[in-house]
């Protein structure tokens, strides 16, 4: 079975697989952009026992399939897409489907450090990680009767022939192929809402726009600039503040001059 290996690198690059190549990178959490997952072909998906969720054991990422959509947990964010290589949309933790949240820790291929002390046969402790406000907004997410779990959605095997240059980059084309070959109706309200959005709200990257996002160090450098820009927006408060400081320095200079003249006298 062909092995897929996706490495999350500091700089956008490529990692060799057997025999294909997988280009990788760190993506930004913006809708309709690449998050660094660029599989050379349709991944093998295996059902999580007892759950209506699939995972990709040969993809070195937290890559799931549930209710007709792909779900990825990366850099402490959730993303979703109707196609295995995106484009991806950021999903707020409040709206991630409960069955995705319930997947046990052992099926996360790239576990963040805070997973280490958690049981691998239980779901991640999202309430502990995201805090009390999130837990109050998602009561009972980790309590369910396994006998009443819904059946899994059929796998989108119609996507298998579409890889490499044949992969549809534009969302309207993806939607057209889906409507033609995949008649499954999702149960989850979040998934239904996503699929009912007009295509213009699910834009793919422009053809001349680079699909690889900046590496993490560049993201860190951008954050202070955004904060600086916000500070300028707030104040005009900071501008007068600086003028006041200059005024105080002038006042101190004026106070020093009389003192020197008295000393001379």
C-alpha cells in the first residue's frame, strides 16, 4: 500500500513519498486557502470503530471524514472541506460536529503536546483545553449512546480519479462534480449550512495566487505589525500621549535652566 507522508515544515517544501511527492507548508487560517495539505492522490480512509467517522492512517495529519466532508485539526484550529485537498474553511470550535470531537486521541496522527497526558481511548479534553465558556456552549458533547450513533456517510470515491493537475481547484467545479456523483444528504446542521452556501462564498484561491502560505516565523512577524496597526487605529490616543511625553521633557528642561541660573548667582 502506498505510503503518504506529509511533514509540517517551517519552510514550504516537498517531502518524498513512495513513489509520489507531497508538497507541504504551513497555511493561514483564512477561508478558501490552502492549509498546507497537498496530497498527491485520494487518501485511503478507514472507519474509526464505533463512530460514523473515518480517518486517514497513512496521512501524517489529523485528517478525518464525517458526514460528507473532510475535517482537519491543525495548529489548534479546525478546518473543513468538501474535497480532500481543499480549499479549506476555518471552523470555530463551537461549531465542530460532536462526532468529530468525540474521536479518540489515538486516531490523531499529529498530536499536540497537551494530548500526551490524556487517555488514547477517549476523546480529547476539549472542555479543559478550550475553557469553561466553550464547555457551557457545548454541553453533553462527550456523552452519548454508542448504540444510537448514525451510520457513516458513504465515502466520496468519485474523487479518486481527480489528483495532480486533474484536481478541481475552483469550488463551482467541485460542487458540480459532487452534485453529479455524490447524492448523499448530510445530517449535521453545520454541514448542511456549508453545502447550502452559494459558490461565491466558497471561493478557491485565484489561479495566480500562491497556494503555499508563509512559514510560521513569517506569521509571527506579521502579528506585531497588526497589533501596531490596531494601536494606531485606537489612538490617535497614542499620538497625543507621545506629544505629552515630549511636553514633559521640555518642561523638565525649562525647570533645569532656572536652577542653573540660580546656582550661578
